[in-house]
C-alpha cells in the first residue's frame, strides 16, 4: 500500500512515523514544497535571533533518519488532488498515485490589501528563505515595522528585539493577541513589551507603503515613519487553495470526521489545514498550533495504517513567550454567554489570572506571568471536572486551583460534558 503525505511539517512527519510503526512494508512518500528537510516553523524566530542554525530547525536531526525509516522525501508543489483517480498532481506535471493520502499542508501567511505591500523590504517570517532575508535587513539599529501583534507576531518580536533593531509594532485590533487574550491580559502584555523598548500601536491601520529610504509607512490616522524592514505578521489561513475543484469538502479548512477522514474516501487531513469537530465546544474548529498538529498527525496515521482511532476534542491550548513573559490560554478563554468569571492581577509583577466558568465547570482561562500549576489548570479545563462548592471558592480566590484539583479531579470520574458548552462565543 502507498501512503502519500502532502506537507512535511509536524503533522506530516508524525503521521509518516506512525504509519511506519504499524505498517512495516507499506510505501510512504512525504512531500514538501521547500528544498530543505522537514523543519519546524516555530523554530524560525530562534534562527533569526541566532540561538540556533538552520539545522537546528529540523524536525529530525539524526543524519539519514528518514532513509532509515524508509520514508521517501520528495520536494515539489502539489497543485491538485484527483480523488477519483487516487492521485496527486505536482506543479511540474508529474502525478503520484496513492492508496491513502494525507493533507497536512498547514497554513500560509495572509497578505493585507495595502498599496505598496509588494515592496522588496516587506517580509513574512514563515520559511527558512524568509529568515535569511530578514537577518540580512534586521541589522543593529535598523528601523523595523511589524504588522500584527498576534501569536506569531509576539514570537517574532523577541527575535527582532534581540537583534538590536528599533521596533514598532502595529496591530489593527484594540489589543495585542486578540485571538488568545482578553483585555486585562493583553494590556499587561503590551505594558511588558513597552517596558522592553518596543513601540506598540493598537487600533492602528496601515494605509499604504511608499518608496522612501527604503520605505515609508502611512497610517490611517495620519501618523507613520520610514523603515528599513517591514515584517508581515498579519495572520495565517489554512493552505487548501489547491483543493479547488477536487470535490473535497472544505470550509475554513478541510472538513474531517472523527477519524480525520475527509469527504473523499482514503483522503485524510491533519494539523492547521484540518477543520475537525470538537465535541466539547459543539462546533468545528481549526486549531493552528503545533501540539494539535502532532496529535492529529498521530491519529490520522493510525487510521491510515488500518487502526481505527477517533478524536473527540481539538487541542485548544496556547502558551506564548513574549520577550520572556509567559502567557497562556485554555479552552473557552473568552467565556460563554451567561457564564461566570473571576480575575486577579498584579501589574507590578506582571501576573494575571482569569477563570471562566459555565455552571460548576471551569471551561477556560487566561494567565500571564503565572506558570504555577499550569498542568492542574489544563486538567480542570480539559477534564470537564465538576467543581461543586469549589466553584464558589475559586470565585472568591482563583489562586486556590491546586486545592480545587485535589478535592475534585482526583475524587471523581470524568464528568459528562456540560449541556451548553457549545453555546455562542462572546465577541472578542
């Protein structure tokens, strides 16, 4: 049997390894659209700041690892899948037949519709080639404008600051990390960044880029300035455009069932490009984080190997290190309609904790600068643990999480999922 895996990031690599573990004689082809060996995009900022070299980004660092595992690495851009013929089509016209196929193409950066955005000093920070160009321009003292202060932007920020640049960060939203953090947590992160010497502008839109020395940014409010480098960190979207006309059902991502199989027989999807049903949330979710990609890669690999395995939940955890300040979000961090919440904050120490409840269940949380008992917090959120009287105690003192865990989580079986966990999300 031949397994063709499109995408050689964490989901694709783990799927290939899982298949090999259970199908010793099957053929496995792992296709990447870059000439480099499989690597982690999350390691690119560490390359930019000089902590590692290019080899340090590789997902498997042992020489000859993939050859030893009998996983064929192939470089090429897949432009189409033909489920009826059971083959993939590459940009050079070549076709590759499969018995089972995995779409693990991840995400691609979005490009804001800004006049002048095609200027040569405007760079995403997404590939190893991007990293090379950024390092050539982000020299000490260089004036750098970063568009976007989301999860990816906050990681890139530290790499740029450590290179000694003059950094300005512009975010269209009213706060930093708007898809991960509420107002209180985001305000603390912004204050921390400004303390580190980063200029942060929120609720600010880039109007256009004009040629200058080398480029001038003009903001919608009339402000702006000249910059030597512009980093485009305005978000990502699932890399699924090549599936147009294939008949494979897609919405935000490739729609998959509980076995991560798409609407086409023997075609699976995993990672950032997959849109899976989350039983807890009661909705389909695209989770563009590496832990989820790894988990879904493993589950897809098991199913492709003929070992039926279901997934019930999509990992909804983000842990972010912003210039040394660690923050996290869990589950329904923005709460649900009619739910309760409590928060505690120490601005001087850059510590913050917010808990979200629905009934007697802890359903989400935000933390900043608070790493104690993170595992306990995750267990309470993901375990659907009925807190009983401990819910009111946490409302009075949210720092008593460990006591709540010991009293409740270890004393009861997994509780049924709260009936309204799939309710409407509050606007963030």
